[in-house]
C-alpha cells in the first residue's frame, strides 16, 4: 500500500493538462510521461482522451508503447479516458490497420461509436463504486465497449442518442477505463477512485 502514489499522465497528446489539474486537486504527485524513463517514477498511469490513432503513432515514435505494455502487464494500474480507453483495449473495431494499443483490458472497443464531433453529448451515468449519485459524463467522439471478458467488471452503461444501453465504464484488476471525459466536469470522484486503486496495487 502506497500512502501517496505518484501518478503519470501520458503527455503525448490530448487532455493532459486537465487530468494533471484534477489529480493535483487531490494532492497527488503527478509526472507528465514523455519518455520511458518517466515511467520509472510512477505508480500508476492515466491515458487521456485525444485522438487514439495519433496517440498510438506517437507512443511508438517516442519508444513508449512497449515499456507501457510491459508495465501494465506487470501490474501497474492504469486509467484510460476516451482515446485512453481505446489504448487499454485488447481489441479495437473501427481503428486503422497500423493502430496499436497498450492493451490489458479484455474488451472490444468500437472507435467513434457514438458519432463524430457534432454528435457529442452529456449524460447522467450511474457509476458503480463511487457514491454521490450519477456522474455528469461528457462524451466527445466517444467509443463504447462491445464485448467484455469474464474478468471485466462493468461499472457504467448509458443510452446514447438513438442507441440501446452501451457499456461506457469498466474495471479489470488495476485497470479502469471510461469512454467519457471526467477531467472536463469538475467532478473528481472517478479520479479519486483510480487513486484508491493505485494505492491498493502499488
């Protein structure tokens, strides 16, 4: 158990500053991860929202993909939001032929499943393991989860515009992912849950 874990935020692209701000509001030390050496200083990782194909290419270019895979496979907790959820998926639908993921969560994620930028929306999503009522979730070009393995816990589902209920939050061991952007809401409950997960795994 680590009393105050250090959390890394993958700083290649996307909502980096927003995640850093939320974590710092919880009095958690934060490292912006831009190189494999930065990984040595962290107990857990946040993979932010952004553009998943770009994030994949940059992680390969900066030599971060394999070290991230190794740390996650070795048990480092990680939390992915939107594009970060795609990065933690073992399988992607709708990705590019050369797109790679860190993997670790036994799930199939459909990229841009809820539509493009103009189909972005907000919804109240009940999330297991956090109190205080439904989470006001922001979905921007969001994926959804089409399949989960037997070891994956579904934390939240939502009905999008014209859609049946879709899985939008999952947990597998120390790995958590949401298809929405909690870093944009001013609500730190999901980040606090992740910090507690890291404390229990570090």
